[in-house]
């Protein structure tokens, strides 16, 4: 009678022994924003954690501050590099926090905390070409009010921030100046090409010196300090917290600017820049273009096929029902069309609170955009069948199910496949946006290439995406010929 008890006790002891190991095996996920400095800092955290034997992974370039903050709140990531000014004036704008010291209690209420400061402040500023500033005699922000003719373009996030353009405009009386939003990385190329005159910069950006820009003095002390630190969940493993705190004081503004320059101007990888910041030797990495292409292809294929499979399961029955029931069709078709009008980037971001970041919201968004072509073409294919053919099938005494499967669907098949093909090609293109929320795929090199002004990386994502779409076109053409009855192929070609 003791043997079962002994076995049970032994199993419990083994489980107790391995449970800490299993818990430790789950990696700490560090996120980064869509700019170089954030990627470098997140890589520093990942490498430092691995050096301390804490498993870690890095989810790169997940978008702006709000996306990263929400990802921490949802538990999709454990920590990310953030700035005190951004927390005060963007994330907690409604709290009107008086200083950085007030952040601690507010973060604690939400289950967050900040690591010790990394040692530098990366603030906002406005900059312009040195020759333009000299010609117009501009040295400080208040001088801009006298030149409403200047073309001002600031980063999209900066436009509506509480510490952004609107508040800056009120503080400096820029009401007569027209401003438009632009991607931060593209702004440098635009200002270098004299397409715009003024843009916002981060004070540690390497491009300020590389493009010969001058930073206008904030003579009314509008901008706060933006001390860099890691925002993390308070339930984070204490060992990981200790590692993040150990990075305090590692970087000053000059060193951070140098690391940004080495990545953005000299072409160093963010990982090697992070290793340099930590005093680690650079390592040769097996990161060939073909290996990256294979990984991105797997990710992109998985996103597209999952979304298309879900759309087929839902849209085909909806299309059939809409054709059989005109009143239902009058509701379903306009609704599917309405979903198609939702701006794609907005839909990707809106799904994050429901599904987190990564593949899930991307697949859901692609599913939504795949519905209309399949529903509409299924409906069109079935309602476009000649009434005489349907009368003949009814005269033969075929049941509705048999008539649908044997007569109507085969006749409508070319039209239905055209809808599926359209949905698939749309999904291939839109899936590139998934990289903004951590889904990977061909969008990742495109996103990185835009950030680094590297056309090679942009093409590394754009060309395979185009080839993928062409392969889908050809594949569906062959599929249509293979499954369409021989007697119907001629009509299918008309």
C-alpha cells in the first residue's frame, strides 16, 4: 500500500524541483520603439540579462510610446526603454505631474516601475539646415514666429503630444505657421533635400551633425528633461530588475549620440553597438541575407495563410447565404464594404488592446480585409448563374444541397476563386504593416530600412513581398484550371 504513496511523493518532489527551472526558462521580453536609440537600449538590456544568465528576447520596433506602454500593461512585454518627459506629458498627460519624482507613485498604482536612470537625457528640439538658419538669422525658437512662410514638418507622434507641437505653438505663438506630420526618419532626408525647412529632432540624434543641422535654442524653457530608463512590470523577476538597474549611468549624451552615429551613419548593427556600450567584444553573427529571407518568408506565409483560412471559413458561407437570402445580402455586403474602409494602420493598432501585439492582431486585421472580396465574389458568382440552368436542375428533382454542391458552386467557382485570389494578394501587401506591432514578416526589413535610410533593406522586404504576390497569382491560376471541370473552362476564360 505504501508504493503508490511513495511514487506520488517522488513525483511531487520532482515537480517541486523543476518548477523554478521551468519558471526561469520563460524569457524576459524586452520591447523597443521604432527608432534606433530605443533598439540599441533594448539590445543592451537583452545582452545584460543574458550575461546574468536570465533568458531574454527582444521584440524590435513595435511602434510608438503608447503601443509599448499598452504592451507592458497587457503582459506582452516585460520592459522597454522610456523617457521621463514622455511618461509625464504623453502617457500621463491628464495627471499634470509636477516633476519626474511624481512618476513613482503613479506608476506603482498601475503595477509599473522605472529602473534607475541610464545617465542621459534625450529631449525634443526643433532643428533646421545651418545655411537656412544663418540666412534668416534664426538662433532660437521664438525667432520662428517671424517666419510663417517656412515649411514645418514634425514627426507624427509629436503633432498631438501634450509636450508636442500644439503646446509648443501656444507657448511660442506659432499660430500662423502651418505644420504637417511626417515619419521621423524620413524627415531628415526631407530636410537634407530642402523639401522642408524645420523638423523636430531628438537631441542625441546623429543626423543633427551628419546633415549639418542647427538646433534652435529653447529660450522659453518649454521642453522638460527626458531622462532615459527602463519601464517594467513590478512583478518582473527581481534578478531582471537588478540587471536593468545595473545599467544606470552607463551612457551620457555624447556616448549615446556616438552609438546612434555608428548605427545610422556607419552601418554598425544595433547589437554590436549595444555590446560596445556594455564593454563586450563584438561577435560574428550568422545573419546572412538568405537566412533572414527564409525566416521572414515563414512569418509572412503564416500570417497570410492563417488570415485567408479564417476568411474562407466565414466569408464563403456568408456569400452563399447572401445569395440565397437577398435581405441578408443587403445587410452583409454593405457591412463587409464598410469594414474595408477602416484605415489599415488604425485597425492594426486598435486590435492591440484586445489581442496584444504580434501575429494575433495582424491575422485578425488581414481577416477583416479579406472578407469583402470573398463574400462579394461568392454572391456575384451564385447570383450570376443563368436562370435556365437553375430551372433545369430543379426539373431534375435535385435537392437544394445537391444543386448547390454539384451545379451552382462549380459554375460560380471561377468568380469565387477570383475573390479569394484578390483577398490573398491584398493580405500579402497589408501583412507588411504587421511588423509595426511585432508580427515580423517582410515588413520588418522594410521598417528597419526606412529607419536606417537603407534602400537595400527596404528592397529586401519589398521585392520578396511582390514575388510572393505573383506566386499567389500564378498558384491560383493553376488551381482554377485543376479544379474547374473541363466543360466549364471555356466559360471561365470569358
